[in-house]
C-alpha cells in the first residue's frame, strides 16, 4: 500500500466540484485516510512547492494556492501516487485527456484543480507537512 497527498486547489473548491473529485478518487478504489478544508498560510505554501522556488511562476503559484480554502487529502491504495496522477491528467489541462480531472474541468496550467504528489518520497514529505499527526 502507498499513500499520496492530494489537494483540491482553491479553484476546485470555489467551483463546487469537491464532491465530484472525491467521488472519482473513491470510485477508482482509492481510500481516503485523512481530509481537511483549510486555507494555507504563505510559509506552508512555499514549503509545499519548494522544488519550484526558482521557477518564474513560483510567486504567482504561492499566491494562487493561498487565495482561498483548499481540501487536503491523504489517499491510500495500490500505487496511489501513480494512480492519482493518472486520474488528474497532465499538468497543462490542454494536454490532459478527456475523462481526467484536469481534462474535464480545467483550461489553464496554473488553475488546474488538483495536486498529487509526484513520487512516494514527495508524498511522505508532503503528508508530514499537511498532517503531522497522522500515523
Ligand atoms: P502539482 O504539483 O500541483 O500536482 O502539479 P504537477 O506535478 O502536475 O505540476 P508541477 O510541475 O509540479 O507544477 C506545480 C503547479 O504549478 C503550476 N504551474 N504553473 N507555467 C506555469 O505557469 C505553471 N506551470 C506549473 C500548476 O498549478 C502546477 O500544478
Ligand atoms: Mg508537482
């Protein structure tokens, strides 16, 4: 079993598709082991996206991800990291296939509805950041 950190980003929450996304995760057979609606502070957002600190879109990404409430989830299952990223689709929604979350609900590369950890190593770091008390 593997765990991954999923975020329903502020655009997903404000558009009212939280239930739709959770439903897709559950229908796929992945299990939700923690879930929380919260607004990120700037420090947490910067730490979460620290791998992108040198990228030109970093400041704008931090501003976006802190712009309103998001839903953070820990999702568990067989190859959960890969399984969720397949559900999410490509980073740029234009390249995300129909049937994926981004392919069905997004058009812009920044406001792309969801985050999913990109490796089991990142998942461990991100889960500790969002849910330090989770066993
Ligand atoms: P995420 O980390 O959110 O799951 O997305 P990802 O792995 O598919 O993509 P990543 O390369 O890690 O990028 C993180 C987030 O930054 C925003 N982004 N903006 N050119 C741009 O303006 C740009 N590129 C990426 C997106 O919100 C992306 O999900
Ligand atoms: Mg990423």
